[in-house]
C-alpha cells in the first residue's frame, strides 16, 4: 500500500507501515505491496481473457478459478504470507503469457496485460500500482468501489467452485470489469453504471453459491446451537468454506476429536447434512476479532478456511492452520485444489494431544432462518404483519469489529420496539444474537440467515414479501436497512441491494473512506445512502418517537414507587436478591442504593425491569 492510501483494516486513510495496534490487520508493508501487485497482474490477465472471449475463444475453468482465488487472497485479513502471494503472482504471469500466445490480436492491450518480470523486480513495480496510481479522486474512488465489490464476488465464486459449481457469465463479467478498471477512456458515468452492474452479478454470484450449498447440504433449518463445550479434545474451524468443514467432519469421525465452529462458520450447524455427525459439538466464541482470547482458551488446533485472521499470539501460533486462500507465515498450510480431497490428518493428530476446550459460556443460540425456512413460515410471518404484531423488519447484516463504536448495534438491537424483527447475516449478528430479545407469536426477533455469503436469503425474503403484499416497489416494504460494514463482501452486498433498487440504506459505524465526496454525493442523492447517528435518533428516524422503547424505570426511582407500577415488578426484584421488599425503609430506597446494599449490578436490573415494562 502506498502512503495515505485507504486502509481497509483500520477503516481510515493512513500510511500502511505494519500496524501494531490491537484490532487492525498487522500486515507488513511489503505484504500489502505484494497484494497490490497481485491485484494488478490479475487485472492484466483478465484483460487477456476478455480479449480472448471477444475473439470467440473459450476460457478454461482453471483460469477462471485462478482469477477468483487471486482476488480472494487479497480480501480483508485472509492472507498475510508474502511467499504465498508472490507464488500466485509468478503463476499468474506464467499463465498470462500462455494466454497471450493464443490471441489473434494482442495490439492495444493495457500495460498490465503485457507486463512481465522476475521476482527481484516485483517490489519496484508494486510501488507504482497502488490505489494512488490513479490521480483523479473520483475515478479512483469508483475503481476501488468496483474492485472491492469484485473481491466480494470472487469469494462467492470460490466457495461455489469448491462444490464444483461455476457460472461462466459471472466469471466473464468479473474479468471484464477488472479489465475496465485499467481503461482510462472509461469515465465517471460509465464507472457508476459498472458499479451497479457489479451489483447485478453480485446477486447472480450469491444465487450460485446458495444453490451450490443447498443442493449439496440441504436447506438450512431452524437449529439451536450449543455454545458450551464437551470433555474431549477439539478442532475449531473458522471462516466460510463449507466444503472444508465437510471434509474435516468426515475425517474426524470416530477419532475421539470433536469439531466446533467459530465466527462465520456458525451457520454450518443449520445444514441437515452436517447434523448426522455426533462429534459436531457446537459453536465456540464470538466474532473474528475476539480470536486472540478465544483461540488461546480453546486449547486445541484451529483451522482457518478463509478470512478473517488476526495475527496469532505466540501462545497458540503453532496450533493455527490455514487452507485455501488463507495464509499466515509460520503457520502450517494445508493444501488442496478444487475437486481434491484435503488431508487433515496432521491437524487431527495434533488435536489428540491437546486438552479439551476451556468453557467460556453455556447455553444455546438459535439460527437457520435462510430464505427456504422463512418462506416455509410465510403464512405466519405475513399474518403477524397484517395483524400489526410485526410492524417492521430491520436488516442488520454485515460485519462485526473491535471498535467501541460498533457497540451501537448492540444498543440499537436492545432499543428496538418490541414489534420489530431483525433479519441478519454475517458476523454482525454477534453484537446481538445472544441477547434475550424474545419472540413475536413464536417468531424469534432475531432471524439469522447465516454467513455474509448468505445475504442472498435476505434478498429473496424481501422480494417474496414484496410479491405477497402486492407491492410495485421494494422500498414500500416495512423493512429498514441498518448495515454494519467492514470488509469487501459487505461492499458487494451493498452494490447488490442498490442494483435491486433498495434505497435509504444506512451504513456504519462510518461511511466507507474510499468514497470520494463526489461519489458519496451520488450515492446519497440517488439512493439515499446515509450513515448512522445516535441510537435514540435512529430509533426515532426509523420508527417514530411513539414507537421507541422508553426507560420507564430509572435508578433514581424509589422501590415503593416502582412496586406500584406493575405486579410483576416484585418478582423480578426478589429473583435478583432483594427479599426485604415489605420493609418500609427498604421501600424508601432508590434502585441505585438498594443495588449497592445487595451487591447487584444496577444496569442489569434496570434492563430486566424496563424489558418487563415494555413487554407488558
């Protein structure tokens, strides 16, 4: 990355000098530079494949897969291994050379398509091909918007490819769009159109992956997932690749080793095909950014199938394995091409020598509300909407992260009116999927469709509701969009929603920093894109003040007054440890004072009391 380039990990414009701050990527500048060069040569080979298609020639699947995997390798927090990235650059240059020899006309190809070099020339070249090599701020912004969207699309393609599913139309578009970002004759208006077209193929890519997953493993079902641990040693698998977890489950069967999911792999529990494995114990931990603490306490080996990797601590680095597009220097990489059976025997033997996981929580969380499952409940959902029991759905998909500003999404979920239902996909759900938000007539108030890859389900649900209610415009649905973004797959979801005509999407905690002021204005003016405000302001904006929850009970109120509000208050106070409610002096105490006397957390008690009052 060049100085002052936007850093996707920090989400700010800053020099990439190998961050050491907690919560940011930790990439060394030379690794970031090689990622820039890998994107550059991938655009170059895409220009060649696009020219070959124009000449009527067929591009092989392995070239399509190479391009998708190249892009996926550069996605947020996927690969930190400079040698692996350099190897991909060298392989891409070699394959590009072969393809150029098949052209009838190689005139006027972009410089990236013609560039050839040896390894010792890579560093100098990388310094010239970063984001700032495009001088016009608006052109640069749109090219980056498209490129980040294509990186997200590459992730969908790669996961579908792993299940032997391909879409030549998606591959051809992805390569043509990459090539177009090299073309200086393409102006702002054309790039805006290309960004929306990227969204169109984003929908196609999500549909391809959805069909690949469901045709192979069945439609996700409503599932309660254990978040506790067993007594046997375990392997923790993180990332998104369902083919990897299938192979791991098969190979660990009968070995005495249990398998746990982490972060974005949680939705694997929802698929019928994986429920037959008795050693598939549950989900361990939370979103990706907590892995330093949680990987240490897991005690056993961890398999990272994709992003998001946080540079590991020395205490567990020898237990971290990577595969596919993921990589980290010093960690064992398990190889295996598309269609090959990977050998996980080394990680299994490693697990047998480890202690069982340290329990960090107990209980269950519920998920499995992909489009097929929600549509099976369509009559119930529609009935709840028509009766007024459900007033609005809130799409809270996207990404989680370490920044304190992301606690907004937890507070927002808590503050939602009791007649609102959350639709979610991606690791953003970890901000609220363990809250006790209850249900509406048996419909949980958090409907988890799955991974960020499963955002397609949210699209299908919205389109089906539009049809059921006989609406002409998707924006007339009782749905609001309050999405947390962090990495590239969130960009392709955004572009897909814009292509479908969805307006008034709110993004947070901040708008993407790679958007120039003029490009941001286009999105605001034409699509109503906006940021987030305070929880209170946004609740009023989305629902109106009259529908927002109120803190009816405050810590300054005295016990006697609170008891007169509702007969159920006494039960809550007694269950919390206050057994002297009949005492006149006790009734004169404030909630804050009473909690201090009894050693009770006042905020927890206030939340219970106000939830009771708001749910009356």
